[in-house]
């Protein structure tokens, strides 16, 4: 189920829906209205990209478990379909996984993705954002999480375990709400 921070509620790493079944969440997510953890990761372009370099723009940071899986492909394609809408609102979309950069580059080419995709092989960023999940005998990888970061680098919304088909739509609606408060 999708849980948004529309009432300044944030999914925490201790949320029962994310525990059990042999899964262990590594850390709590950054709270809404606090500084987003900065990152400097290798992107699909072969160059590093940092959150700090995107100051002045809204940023959707979404974490996904594994390239080429049904959910991750659906989520990436949905963001690609909506990328012009996000960019028209001064917003960049960034996808982050623990996949090797070569797999991310292949994924991006295969699906014609035009937004940056980053590799966090050391899991430092997924852990800093509370999006790391550890499975016995499999290792640590990114759980599905989405964050909306404002132009000053502050987390303004967070969605834990979003529906991959709806993540882009829900993120855009929340972005509009944040940019146009009543």
C-alpha cells in the first residue's frame, strides 16, 4: 500500500508492513521537513551526480530494487511517460538502485529513459534514505521508496512501498500540492 506524507506522516523503517518475511530494514527514513541526505553517485552517463548539484530544482529521488523486473520497469516507464510534466515544473527525476552501472545503462537504453539513473553499489545512499533492505542469502538492496526534495534540499514528502504503476502520478500530484499550497 502507498503511504504518503500528506499529513507530514513518514513511513519509518520500523513500519510493520515492511518487516517480517525474513526482511530487515536497515535505517529510518529522513523525516519530512529535514535536510535530504546528499549523495554523489555514478550515473548512467559515466559521470557522478550529486543531489547538491541539483539545488534550485525540485527532485524526485526514487529507489528501486532491480532493473528489468516487472515492477521496476513499470515504474521507470511511468516516470519516462511523465518526464516532460515534471521538467515543466522545474523538477528532475532520479532513479537509484544497487545494480551495477552496466546493468543500469542497459536498462536505460532498453526502455529509452531520459532521466538520470544512479548506481549505489556500496548501499550508502539507500541506507542513508532508509530504503535499504537486507535479505538473508541475497544481500542488501534498495527497497521501493520515493522522496520529493525541494530546491533547497529539504525532504518535503516521502512514499514507502509505492505502487510502481502509480508512483509517478502520485509524486506529480504531491509535487503540485507542494508547489501550489492553498
